[in-house]
């Protein structure tokens, strides 16, 4: 009888282990790769939000290890490496500056400051990308 119970228990254990777990998987994390539109800056120190100029669109395209940004007649970009979960290391940053209005110039200077930081953290949720730079400053981008 003990042998029968041991065999039945072993068979039950094998069957139970081969069934997929009912615990839901978080699924694949949202990818940084793709095209993103910069919509605003948030400064948690000053508690300010600066919206992107309405007449000017800034897009950032992330590929395997490169990113490029386009803003009117200017471009910026560089290489990046994900060094740890949600941490980016930016290298070889470039920026080609064109003539801009004072408002655009201030906004683009913040863009340059953010992406020219050497070590950034980021979070992606619901099609939104928050890139943290300079302690408590964020660039907020929306997936296109």
C-alpha cells in the first residue's frame, strides 16, 4: 500500500510540475526602441512643468545602441548602453544647432542637457517614457 501511495504521489507531482503555472507573467517589458515624441519637462525641485512648444516637434528614435533626435532643422543623438535595469549610459553625444526662437532655444537646451548626461535612468509605462536626469528632472516622451 505504501508503494502504491508513493507511486501515486510521484505521478501527481510530475503531472503538477508539467502544467503551466497559474501565476501571471509580467510579460515582456516595454521596449525603449522605437520613435518617441518629447512632450514636456518636469522639474521636481522647482515643481515646474514645461510643455513642448506647440509649433515645434521633437522626436527621438532609439535603435539597438544608437539614438537620434530631430527638432526642426537640428539633430542630436549618440550611442547608448543599458547598463542596468532602467539605466542608460550615453556616449558620443552630438548636436547640430540651427537658428531658433528664444522659447525654442531654452527648451532645446534642456533637451541637450538631458541627453548629454552620462548616466540616465528611465521608466516606461503605458506608452510613456520618463527619462530622469540631473537628480530630479525628467524628460517625458510619448511613443509614436
